[in-house]
């Protein structure tokens, strides 16, 4: 029997046989946990798993919502179409799976309350490129920027940089409703994930897409101008227009996982486009003569901000933590 993981709460998981929405609880085999010891969580929301019923008589007649015995064990995780994974903490050697088998990730960013963190954004995008996850960038709280004219040049510059290298950008406001009809239409009949730093308004956007969900939201911390965590667990929700949304806790840091320095530039689309013209191969694009990437930066064809993010990723060590 196969089902999709729709919620992860520590050692327990909720499964549902999508597109049916009848969640039931399951646990994971100890052997499976050991086999995936490099991950803090062996199974992610969105994973398709094989499961079996065990010890049915021990349930004392307890039934799940679908009328089936309520004790199930996850046997195996099916091969993933894609996934998002990050370093679990700044000092850890383990990885943390955020979600799997995603049709679209919406990376939510803001330019104030909280302010934008370019290196966080670029690390997230590099990971999505490496693990074959499509990304759309959502600029949230656009109603606020209209009240702060000095932010407009930064917003336009950001849009120019990321749209130029192929990332779709949608400007929205969960408060005013700007862009929400377009976003609702894009979410239909798909499994989509909303992610970003704490406080960027992910849960508010999800509530605007489907008010029935009524996800918990919170205001920005006045003391630190940072977001407060409102989503506790990774969880998938069915939406009334059809399709499923994965809501995630806000992320304060995003460490890269399993990247070789020689391949990092392959996940910057603008570098991949020109690096065949480098004089030497492989080229790290840092000091080599005749480097086409550095020439493109000097000529303004590659944004210096993006190149600086690339350079920082090359130099990172186990103590580095983005957005700190």
C-alpha cells in the first residue's frame, strides 16, 4: 500500500492516499531511521511511502477516520522526483529534508519587516536548481512598499536581477489581495510549497488562498524586526480549488548540502550560460585568467550581488550560517 506523507510531527507521520484526503497516523521502522542516518528526518512531507498494517488486534477496535485499523508502519520511501534539503544547523554534519515531490516552490521574500537577505535567497535557489525543484519568487507585502517610496529602487533592482536569469516573479499582498487570484490559479491541481525566512508572511498568503485553512499568524518582533515562528510542523493542506499546499516553519539559516566547489557554478543559471568560454576548465571563477564569468561580472551581464553570493558559498565552512 502506498500513500503520501502529509505531516511530520517528530516520530509520527500523517499519511493520505492522494488525491483522497483521509489522513491516518503511521510510525517509521527503526531500520529505516538507521539507513537514513545522515538526515535528521528520514522521511519528508510529500514523500510517497509504502506502508503496512501491523498488530491490528492491539488497537482494541480503534478505527481511523476511514474505518480502517489505526496502527500502520512505514516500510519504505519511494524514489523522490525532487526534494529540498539543507544543513540541519550551523555546526551539524546532518541534513534536514524540508519536503519532496514538489510541483512548485514559492520562495516568499520581503524588503522590510523583515528585510531581504540576498545570500539566503541565493542559497535557497541554488539548492532548488541542484535538486530539480521549480521556483517562483513571491514578493510579499507590496502594499507596504507603496508607502515607502525609497524602497522602490531596491524592489525594481531585485526584480531585474532575478527575472533576467529566468525566475518567475509575482508581486502579492496577503493583506490587500494584490496578485492573489493569479497565485490561486497557479496552485490548482498541484503540490506547492511556500518557504522563506520567518516573518515574510507565508501563512498569511496560504490563508488568503484558502481562508478555510486559518493557519496561525503572528506580528513581527518589534525588538529585533524579525519574524516570529508560527508554523511548528511541516504540513500539507488540501485547498478548496484543488491541489495541496505545504506550509513550512520560517527558516533563519540555509546551509548547503553535498555540493562540490567545482560544480557550484552550474546552479547559477547566468554563470552556466557563459562558463564554457572560460580559458581553463574546470574554472572556479575566482582568480583564473581568461575567466568568462568574471568578465561578465565586470561588464554587468552578471549581477555583482549574485557573484558575491557565489564567492561566499565557495568560502563557507561548517560554522557558516546564512542570514545570521
